[in-house]
C-alpha cells in the first residue's frame, strides 16, 4: 500500500520537482542581480565601467552618464596649509566615471548656489608607487613627498590644466597637456567632466591607469564667488578638499563565474529530474 509520504508516490516527486524549479529560478535571479548589489554598496571607490562606443568626454550632460555608477565623497576645509578657511560652500561631490579601454572620462557633480568665473574643481592622483600625502604631495610624518598629478579646471577658461606637485609651493603646469575638461552649470549644480587617455608616455609625471588596478584619488572644489570687499570666497589653498579615496578602471566584464554557477545549477536540476523519474518508474512498477 502506498502512503502520501512514500518515495514512490506520484505526488511527492512532482512537488519536489516544482520546488527545485523555484530554487533554480531564485538562484538565477540572485546571480543576475549580484553584481549590482555589490556595486551599490561601494562608498569609497570610484569605479570606471568599461563601455563600448564613444565616451561622453566633452559632454557633462550626456545621457550616458546615467548608466555610470555614482559615488559620493565628503569635502571639508583644507587644514594642512596656513592659508585656510573655516567654512566651505561645497560639502560633498558626486563622482561617475567611464572608459572604453583607451580613454577615460570622470564626471564631478556638486551643488553651488551661484555660477562664478572663478569657480573651479580638481582631481588629484598619486604617480607611481610612492605614497604621497593628498595635500599636494606634501612630505609629512610617515608619508613621503609627492609626486602627485593634478587635473585642474576653472570656469573662466572652461578647460583643463594638467599639473604636478611634490609639496606646498611646488605646483607647476606640465609642458605637455594631455587632460581635457568642460563644465556646465545648471539648476544650482556644476557638472564637470575630465578626460584623458588611460596611459601616456610621461610616466614620471602622469598617473597611469591599468584596468583592474586601484589607485588613489582626491578632490578639490573652489567657490569663486566674490565677497563685498572684492576678495574671492575661496582661492588657492582656501578650498574644499577630500582625503585619498580609491579609483579603479574596471576590466572588461568576465561572466564565466556566473556561467559556471548557472551550469552547475542546471546539471544539479537535470540530475534531480532523472532521479525523480527513476523513482516514479519504480513506484509505478510496484
């Protein structure tokens, strides 16, 4: 006599098969969303996703930026040099980045109540393996001095200046200018895009970006509004800055781990299906 709980019953294998299909569907859904779940939790890394086609290197308002992962970093007054201010206008900057395997584009977005000719922004990177301080590569306790590579943009010229520094007072524009930049002010916000080739011939001066490797990145923002006495609200070392964070140009996507996982699930499901059929046949033969 068969019972509802027997292995040979018609009902139990079918229910097991239905359950396995649900598990497989859930597993596939989790696998498809896993990369997005991981990336959404990143808060200390600017990840430049590799894309096909033309980069929005000269268009801060391009729709392509909507597909780039956004990271946000806090800013505070510069306190390492004697010329400083106690309060800054910009408290945070949002950053997105894209690359196509050859060229890199980085977008900064931040709130500023007014558009002024002397509004400015900058990116800073370490050069080579030497650990430099984010304050212009200034030598400090347990930290060697520079060099650092600084990409600077000012609204007045609306273009980039590629520079180097090895400490306070050493900032100097490079003879070669590899970096481009363009800013657009709209609805109380600046969007500034910087672009450059991932690698250059000037390895002693330019940061080299190799997909898959991390490098250090820092940010600086100047509110160029004029005060009643004619001075600029923020200028020179009087600015909003960040400490070092991380930057990574992502390599081309490798989906093989997910394909292997899906294949393993498929094989397991197929094996279970065969076992269930055999059990059903044995049960029917009794």
